[in-house]
C-alpha cells in the first residue's frame, strides 16, 4: 500500500477515476474473471467428447501352427448433430489364419473401409456428450453473469467508499473553518481583556472553546483518514497497489457526490441474479430432455463400404469385390426405472426454479421501487437541509457582527457558529445519502454505464 503523498496531479479526484481503477484492478473482479476462464476451459473439456480419435492395433502369432499377422489403423469422428459417428479404417494382413478368423485376411495392399452409425431414436436429438457441452455453455453464461454481479457489487462499494471519503473530507473542512473562526477571535479577546473591556474568565472560556473545536477537527481528520484507507481498496495504481489519496485531491464542494447518473429504463433480465436463474432453468430443461431421451428405445442404423486393394492375398479372390454392409440395432430396457426417476426429479427441479424465478422477479421490482422512493425522499431532505444551512449561516454572520459591536455575548456567538457548522455537516450527510441511494439504485438496476463498467469494457 502506498503511503499518502503529494500526487503528481493535484486535480481533485473524481468518481470516474476511482471506478475505472476499481474495474481494472479490484481483486474480486480479477478473481471473477479467472472463474470465467475456468468455465470456458470446462466447456473446452466437454467439447473434447467430439474429438477425432485415431487408434492403431497390431497382432502377430509368434508360436503355433498359424503365423498370421495383422495391423489396423482406425479414425473415428463422433457426430455433433447425432449420437452416432463416422469412421474410416485401413487394415492389412500377412500369413495364415485359422478358419474362425477368416475375416482377418486382406489383399496384398490391405483393405480400406469407411462407415457410419446413425441414431434413429435414442441419442438422435440429444445424448450425454451433447448435453454436457450444452450444460458447459450454460456454465459459461452463469460465470459471465456472476462476474457481472461481482463487478457491480465491487463498483457499488467503490462508489460508497469514494462518497464517504468526499463527505468525510468536506466535514473536516467545515470543522477546520469553525476552528479558524475561534482562532481568529483569540487576539481580539486577549486585547480586550488586557484593556479591561472583558473579564479574564473570557480567555479561559475561549480556550475551552478552542479545545472543543480542535477535538472536532481531530475526530473529523481521523474519519477522513479511515475513509481514505477504505478508498484505497478500490483506487489503485497501474501495478494494482492500493493508493491512499491525500487531502490535496479532495473535491472543493459536495457536487462531487453527485457523480452517478442512473438510467430510468430497467430491464429485469439485465440483473445478473435473474439471468443466472434463467440459465439454471435452461440447464434443468437440458437435463429433462436427456431424461426423456433415455426413455426411448435405441434404434441405430449402420452402414459401411469396404474394398481390398492390390494383388489377391492368401484369403482368396473373394476379398477383391467392393463390399457394402447395412444393419439395424434395436435395444430397449424393460423397466427403465433410472430414466423415469431422473425424469421426475428434473421436472420437480424445473417447478422449483420456476417458482423461485417468479419470486425473484417480484423481489427485484420491489427493491428497485423502494430504492426509487429513497432517492426521492433523500432529494426532499437535501432541499430542506439546504434551506436550514442558509438560515443558520445568516444567523451566525449576524451574531458575529453583533459580537464585534459588543451587542452579543461570547456564548451566543459560538452557539450560532456551531449551529451553522452542524447544519453544513447535516447537508453534507444528506447529499451523501442521496448519492448513496443513487449508487444503490444503479446496482439494483445493473446499470453498468453508471457504475463505470461500460467504459472499461469498450477500452479493452
């Protein structure tokens, strides 16, 4: 962590700078992106079920009456749109084979064979391989939405940390100004006491007032430094090291708190948690289709074409003509309780997820509506507090003028000044409240543009 220092740029730190830094360097976002890559790697693993497989097999009789040797190479390619596969084979043999291995004979240059197996019912539309690949694709989407949810959460916390840093800094400025007023009066009070115009006790009272206001400043400075440390979790250097921003980069007024511009349009499916729920339903639907597939009988159609090449071998000329073979395989389980149980389980899971999806949609709408009301209420509070601050400042200025003219007492002028400062602090807190509500609304509506995620995605 970098210690506070005079930054190369003394310009006030903006919310957009913090959001850009956070989106690029926040450890939670980097970890979420790593999980996204893990999901993509798992999808590649699932896609491996459709890889072309090449195998070579050779055998030779080293003892016994027969001396036949055979070598075969075969390439097999699973079909991505069917549960079957295509294959091609080359086979060559030499020597004698027993009659029960008559099929081992080939012509001198061997035998070429191509064939295919095609599923007509079970595994025609979906099978274990294709379902795994589709589920892996769903997992990629889920990982992407989880990354989005993580990014939104991090950015919302970054906004909150920045706003608390700005608010703490503005409070510190307010209390420092209040302390400055007391210090500015000290020389005048000392001179009046020396001249006998004021009693000695006024010096003690003024010192007590200074100590109290110094305590306000010390406490406010501590809060400001703590807020800067929390902000450093999101504001980082190019190497990812947290940066503690010093007071020199503090914005001059509370307009810095109003850095969030939310989009009034809200798309429910833009919420990552809702999108994840839809993906979970889609995954359950794939599993349901697979369970229904397992209830079907297996009817596979196969065919192959083979041709021996070269001079006639020991097996005779019967190998030379072109061969074409077709066949059908039928298989059905008589009870199939496993598939029936899986079908019932998956259907129940879909029912569960559907209910959860409906409730989540209602919950999200209620959350967005409640935050909208909070934004509206906070706006009204800011307007009221602003009026209160203006009036308190007028009273403080008037009371100081009366005190300077000798028409007011020390206690009353201090009370007016502290009331004005309290009203200013209250206004800062109200402005921070509406800013926090807007940030919460941006997170609830998954407003990536407001949270500074769109700009980073475009720059990359």
